[in-house]
């Protein structure tokens, strides 16, 4: 096992155990993903039933930008997550990862304009403004 893999595994375990109250560990884990730690490991965070863990995972995905594209399907599923923070960061991912063939995903993001959380509504409006008009089917 490489040092990168070992360090990433350790950080992932700590985030999964909710030992990251201030976000420092998630930030370090982001660095590991940027340096080649396997992206599929991020799925453990994204699919967690623990809100804080899911938020950390979606934040990491949003910071990865277009590099998170292989996880696009899982990310888009999080647009309906109970946590407004997860939905907020999922919108970031939508903007950085969506392409012209992702009209359904874009429309799911557009649906968040009616979200009960005003910060998600703001992010949805900003996301819509950031996407080229050809992505819209409505």
C-alpha cells in the first residue's frame, strides 16, 4: 500500500467516524484526493446516513470540481438529500461537472429554486446563472 493510499485511508476513517469537527481532516482528505487517492472512496462519505459525514463528502466533491465527474450520478442523487448543506454543495458539483447531455440533472438542480432553505435557493439561482443556456430544456 502506498503512503498516499495509507494516509488517505486514515483520513477517510476519521471523517467516517465523525472526528472532524472543524473540517481540518476533510481538508486534508481533499488534498489526498487531489493527489491521486482513489475517487471511488469518496462514495463512502457521499452515501453516509450521518449528516456531518455526507456534508464533508459533498464539500470535498464540490472542491474537486470537474474531477468529481465520475461520481456525477451519485452527486445528482444528493440534490434531494435531507441536509440543505449537502444540497448546496451538490449544486456546486452540478455546475462544475454537468455537460450538454445532462439536461435531466440540470433540471433537478433548477427544481431547487423552490427549496425550503433560502441558502439553497440562492445557490440554485447562482448555479442556473452559471450554466450555458443550451443546458436548459424548460
